[in-house]
């Protein structure tokens, strides 16, 4: 009977969310709305911890702005969430031209004749090597179990320790993510592939030709030396 009651309560909460945030399940998470048929509907600043760490929360927030897409804006130095932008996207709308994602032009300083296939091969190799180097150390130790019935003071101490375990897991995951990115970049550089952040309009036009996919938050575009 208790399980049935819990199930009914969960269904009631889900139903309330659907009524309060109609259509939130259909909201999509985009890496970028740049040059997509979208208009910006609103934004939530998250630098002060004002946002929940939950995709569903952002999807529900999007409906409050009449948006159907969410784009997460990250701090370029720390990689932490800075804000969330909400967009209404539909066929027939003008292409969104603001908030251009960072564009990195990639060239090979060792081999001027390197091709796109050479770059993709190096990409795959370096992704694998970086993954292999961090996978065995990517998980921290097991979280300690909670043992009930040991008194209030002991229980509070356990809960505090459990919370610290969860924080350690988050910090460790971020550390390993940064380490993997560092190893990946070093691997590509050892093969001569170097990326440079560009805001030049000429580079943007060239990138649109060679790398037409503009949906990623950060665009890395390999540019043959002959097109320099």
C-alpha cells in the first residue's frame, strides 16, 4: 500500500509540473543558436548559483519565457555555467546572428599539405589517447554508506560526510575532465595541429565554407594552409 501511495504521489507531482510548465518535455538543449532560425526569448544569470544543476529545471524555465530551446553559456576560463539563454526556434524565423560561438582556426605547422582526413585521424587518435590516460583514474573512491539509528549527532556527522563525498566526486570529475582536455590538446600539438581563436570576418567566411556545422558551442575548423 505504501508503494502505491508513493507512486501516486510521484504521478501527481509530474502532472502538476506538466500543468505549470506546459510543453517543457519538448524543450531541447542546444549548444548554440547561432545562424539557426531562432529569436532570443530570455536569459537566467547563474554566476551567483541562482540556477539549479538540472536540465529539466532549465527546460521548465524556458517555458516561462515562451522558449522551446536552451543554450548554456559557459565561462571560457573555468568552464563553469555562467548563464542560460532561452530561444524560440521555428522554421521561417530569421537566422540568429548574435552570440557567435568561439571560432578556433586549426592549421598544421609541421605539414602544410595535411588534409582534413589527416586532421580527423589525428583527432580520433588523440581523443583515444587522452581517454585511455584518464579512464583508470576517472572515478574517486566509493561513497561511505549511511547507517541509521546511531543517534542524532552521529547521524548529522554522517550526513555531512556524505555531502562532502558528493562534492569530492563533482570536483574530481571536473579535474579529470580538464586533465583529459589538456592531454588531448598536447597530443594534437605534437602532431602539428595548432588552434588559434579568431574573430576575423574572413576566417568566419572560410570556416562557413570548410566547416558548415555551426551548432557547437565552440567551433574548431581545420583550414588547409593553401586557403590561408
